[in-house]
């Protein structure tokens, strides 16, 4: 064994495990739990919740589609203006 005058520091070890939050999974588990506990009594409420969830998903897609269409329209208009300025 060799004699050492200076100790070299060791790497620190952590037991960190990142937490992943899945909103869709949590909502699905919530609906399943409500369906199991409530049985047929909360059918209307479950149906309403399901429809609201679908509406929220589709509203985001519609707004993205509209935004993309607006962006494409702006690019087309800009291209036409540049074409008219430089080539006519």
C-alpha cells in the first residue's frame, strides 16, 4: 500500500429517482375508481366528465390547426409581396 499525503475526493452518490406526473393516467385511474365505487348511480356524471374530457382535447387541436392555417396564409401573402416587389 502506498502512502498518500493528499486525499482525492470521491464522487458523491445520490439516490434520486425523478418523479413523472402523467395527468392522463391519473384522470383515467380517477374515472375507473369512480366507476367501480359508484356502480350505475353516477352514470350521468361519468358521461358528462368523459364528454368534457373529449371536448378539451379537441379544442386544443382546433386552435392549433387554425394557428397553422393563419401562419401559412401569412407566408403566402409575404411571398406574393416579395415576388411583386422584385420581379414586376
